[in-house]
């Protein structure tokens, strides 16, 4: 790649960074985004559709002095500002601006990063963009979590034909919006067949999510004000239910829940989702459903939220929380009375702001009895068995089994995670079932040899690209997966080289 010139195209209004970079790579004659993206940002992976990293380097290359222009005007991060605390927002902004991590992982802590089909575009916008700008591009609003309808043309968005390699969520091939799929097939919408009622609901939700981005500025309302508005609207509503899952299911139906990839953690109650610990959940799609149900639109939400006075800055509230949390962790306080006596000022601030959080921390950071731990151990075991079954279903591309994936979704799993060492059955189950990098590579190679049907590449060619000898791949396909810890030496050697490469890459970035 040395000596090749990379042409930086003009960045269009509302264009995603990955779309702009794709156009630049195509103009420069690249057939893959990995090499030019690594050259420009130092990343070891492909640019993320919604929340890319290395934006300060790209700003310098484009001659943009204000380093927040790219994240604020070309990513949807502003839409999350009313639903996350100030620290999370700053961390997400800093992560996108900073140089990529050695593993190429952009941890923004925002849900849209994990969306299954972020690459979405409107076929009618494609035609208009070509006429106006001479090129089609991906609009950031179309790629936001929960947006499946173009609010300008009132049509469903597309991601391709849904079957070829260009329609996959992750691909080394360059993807760009067009009136047909890049493989030549007709486009399909990105959410499948929907009824008129479902379409109208998706259209209203798309408008609300777009308004989160354009109407709710960073200083308009705080997360606590939104939670307070939710609390008041919910308390005066007749649509009370104990379960968030039941509410979402009744509002949009199981069909759309699955296809929109709405994540509902465990048996979360409506009160916890609306204003748990004083704040609403951060999911844009769930918040759009709340706003559509209780307010009818974002302007009505803003009007209701601004009626609540800001009691303290988010920084002061975080400081007070930290003081109370330390008292409970060190067993210096075991009740509200203890907290009010030992830290009266901090207790008063947090109680007025977020009384639910005090109940939560007193409930989950106390000393667990043997009976409590045994009950949790049994419940977590049942949950992990079901999670493992879900990760092993069918002949889909293998998922790497990790501790977090096994316990994800268990009620209050974030508070249970530190207790794993005290749960003998669960700890043993996790150790027996999580995948090392070596074992996961064996799973991937075996899947490619047995189930991957790509007309352009043979399984042998694919495993060669992974660096795995064909003979080793054939042995894995014929003989099954080896016992954990006894992977072929060739596989272990490949993983060792990758780790060494990442360590050296990290040193170069520094």
C-alpha cells in the first residue's frame, strides 16, 4: 500500500463517517476499507457504521479545527444526551475522538453500537442525492437505533437484498447505497413485511428518534428531568403494568420486538425503565415508545421536562453517590438512618434527586446470606443454560461464549457479577463453557468447512485467509472439536502471533 494516494472526498451534510470514508476509498481505487482505514486512523478493524473512532486524526486530515464537529454533526451521539449521564456522554465522545484501541473496539457504552443492521438507506434519497451531489451516501438518521422508515419519503429503509455478502452486518467488501443491491438483486426493506398499522407505528417512532437528535440539545433538558417527566406521566396513566416486556409487547407486538432487536433486560419493571435510579434507560427505541405512548411527541416531552427544577449538577450528584456508595461498601452504613447520620448533606442531595438509587444500593451491596447465594446460584445456572442453548442454535455463524454473554439478561446481573466467586455451581459452569480464542477459532474453522456456502470462495480458501492450514481445517471438520485446552498446535500458534501483533500495534499507537 506504500506510495498509494488516498483521496479525501468532500464530507456531505448529515453523512456518516463510514459512508464518507467508503466514497473516498472507492475514489482512491481500494476494494476494501480495512487497509485505508488502518492507514488513516491506525485501527485494526473496519470503520463502525454509527460510532467510529480515530475522529481527531480524520479531523486533522480534513483541516477541521474544531475536533467535535465530526462526532456531533456526523454521528447520532447527541440523540443519547438526554438519556445518559454526563460521564457516559463525555466518555463516548472522548472514545470516538481518540486513537483506536489495539483490538479495534470502540466502546461508546451506547446501545446503537450493537445494532444488528446499522447500514440502512432510503432508495428515494439515493436518487435525490445523486442528482444534487453527484453521489449517493448514507444519512446518519437512517442508521440510528429504531429507525426503519425514511420520514421524508415515508418508505421503509433498505440494507441490500438481505442474502448476499454485501448485505451482511460485517464485511470486508465496500458497501454503498444504490437503487439495487450491489449483487444485482432487487432491494428488500431492512425489517421485512409489515402491516399498515406496523408501518404507521414505525413511521411515528422514526420521527420521534429523529427529533431526539434535532430538537433535544445538550443543555435543553437533563436526564433527571426526563425521568421526572416520565414519572409524572406514568403515575397519571391508566396503562400501568409491572413488566417492561409486557408493556412493549402490548404496544408493538412480538413480531416487531424481534425484528427491531429490542433488548429488554430480565424482568425489568416499568418504573425501573422509566425512572429507575432517578433516570430513564438509554435505549433510543424504548424511549421513543415511551414518548409516543405518554406524550405524543418530543416537543411535549421537553415542555413537561423543563417544568422540573434542576436540583443539583450531575457532577455534584455523582460525587454524593460516590460518598454513599463507599459507606455501604465498607459496611459503615447498612440503612437509610446510617447514611443520613454519617453523610447528611450527600444523603439529602441524592434522596431528593434519586431515592430509588438509595434503595437499590442498600439492597444489593449488603452482606449476602448463604441462603441468598444458594438461591442466586441456582437461578443463574438455569439462566446460563438457556443462554448457552440460544448461542448454539442451528448452523449459524458461531458466537464466542464469554462470561458476560452467559450472564447477560439475568435480573440485576451487573450486581451479581462481582459475586460469581461465591457461587460454586455457576463459577464451575462458566469455566467449563467459555471459549478461549484458540477454541473459538476451531469453531469458526469447522463452521466454514461444514456450513459456509459462498459461491465466490471455497471453504479451503477462506480458512487459508485466516492463516489456518487446510489439513488442520479438514481434520476439525472430520473429527469434531477438540477438548478445551487441547486445540491443534497450528491454531495455538496463530493466536499467539495475533496477540503479539496486537501488542506491538498498541506500542506503535502510543
